[in-house]
């Protein structure tokens, strides 16, 4: 297993902080001739066929262990998924030293499908890891994070590949000493040429294809190969920055401007990589308070139960709802702020808030409708001069008398209904289509 891990780390492109890469390689140096076995609390070697949490220090720091019937920590409706150590592609386990992307994905999917789980908390303490497997996992979490609340806390590190995963969380917390960022790429190359010469060993490579052995460790890296590998790092960094931009709302330029800098505590919030500073021991209390207010969805000021939502087949219901909210806000703003609404604001508000009329149809209706009376300095109502023949014809209709008390309230309701009827009639005359408000 150790050789497989080393094969992914050595002579490979990594999303890992410089300090983390150095520490990892130093810790693995003494393991080159040893096989590393991952064992559980019962002393048996764990299989990679299903996700396993191996005596994870992150869970233990919260007084948790993997739930007996769940592959993640679980407390008060919250699934706790540790993201610790080096992040590795192709391994389905999690320990303080390394976590497999597959383990994270398996635990996350299980949590999303578990009816007991009301929210997911990723706890990060990682310097980063391999490029392979990282961005697919980030995209998956981002695409599904609206199905349940998905929070992340950097306690105490979420760098590079860890930052990529951290950015996919819908709510991101940092402790006062947490280290985040390092949105960059590093690639290592080991050259053993001089060492092998001292040992009297000469390596001969037989190959077909000019670039087949580019980057081999038995000679210095040629300039053109170095430049190509550097260009590949630049391309990956661009992809990295674009992903973080999409996930966090920062611009790609803002992400690239960090130049792979690491941020401590509140500075991550200032740059836009995190939302809030928190004491790690308060995270569950805050999450539970949040979950207790999520029984209903609030859409445009109205409560809509989740059971009554009917998303289109094949579409993510949460993504559909978010898009609907955005579209509705734009529709309302388009009607209330259009030129045709000037002098007809009450009608514009009615069409925006009480109907599902499109902006274009609302403009036609407003343009064909009578403008509202204006108040003179003495408080008397004075009708505006009509802009077109239709408005002129409508101005000739008899205006209602204004009554007081309860009669005035009833009269106001009748006036509003009359105004809507006139608007519908005006729309029909303007477009030839029958409209029901």
C-alpha cells in the first residue's frame, strides 16, 4: 500500500501547500521499505471496499467516533466527515495521516441518502493532496450541496486540494488560527543521476515515443520538459481558481491574485475564502440552531413546505428552486423599475407581486393603462395628461366618489379591482390577447 501511495505522490502534480508537502515526504521517507497496514480498533486490517474511519483524531477531538451503523461521525442529526492528512486518489479510508477522495465521496453520498442526517459537516485538517480525483469530487459536492445544508470548518488547515473541497461547502467557517488558501499547484521531480553514479549504477531506458520518459528520475530535467510541466501547472492553477471562484462567489482574478498565499484565521474571511470565524467547540451548537430553522423553505416571503415542491423530472430540486428565486426577483424588479411603471406604481406593484405576468406583458399593460392621479400642493387630485388615444378614452370614464370610514375602505378595494379590470381590458386592446389577473 505504501508503494502505491508513494507512486501517486512522487513525480506527480500535487495540490498541496509547500510546507505540507515537505512534512509528508519526510514522514514517508522512513517507510520506503515497509508496507503500511491500516487497522481498525479491533486490530483487523481494513478493506478498501467500503469507507472506513481509522481512529480519526478529528472525530476524537469532538468526543466522537464513527457511528456503529454509519460510516461517519453522527451527532444530533449532523453527519461529521473528517478530511485529514494527505488527500489521495483511489483509497476508501480516512485516518489522521491520509484520506481517500473515494472515502469522502462514499461518506458524503451515504449522509445525503440517510434520512437521519439533516446536515453534513466537513471538518478539515489537511495540507492538500493529489490533483487526480480532486476536482470531480469538488464538482459533485458543489452540485449537490443544496439538497441538505453542507458546512465546512477549517480546524486547523484547509490548504490547496483541501481548500478546493472547503470551497464546495455552502457555509465555510475558520477558527482563529486555521490556515486556508494555497490556491496553487506544485510538481516535484527527483533526479538520482549523481547518486546513482556514486553507487556505480547506470540506468538505461528503452522506449518508443520522444516524450515517453519525460520527467524520469535518472537524469536532470531538460529545459523544454521543465517549461512544459510548468505550463501544465499554470493550466491547473487556472482551473483551480475558476472552481474556487464558482464555489465562493469570488472572481477568478481575485482568486489568482492571492498567488497561492496561505491565510490565517480572519484574513481568509477578508479575502473571501471563508464566511465566518468560530470557536471549533461551538460549531455543533451553531449548526443545530441553523437546522432548527430549516423546517420550511422561504420563497419570496411565502412559506412553502418541501412536500409541496414539485421540481421538474431530471432536475436538481434545490438548484431549480434557487434559479426560480433568481428569476422571480429579476421579474419583479423588471416590472417595478420599468419606464412604463412611472405614474402607475400601484398597478406595477400589483402586476409584480400578485400575478405571474412577464416583464414584457406587464410593460404593454402599463403603457396602455391610465396613470394614477397626482397630488397637487393643496392635496387635490389632478389627472395627468394622456399620452395616447387609449389613455384619453379611459380618462373620459366617470371617476368614483371618495367616501370615508368603512365605506372608504370598501370603496378602495372596489377601486383596486376596477383598476385591475381596466388594466386587463387595456392589455386585451393593446395586444389582442385575453388576460386574467
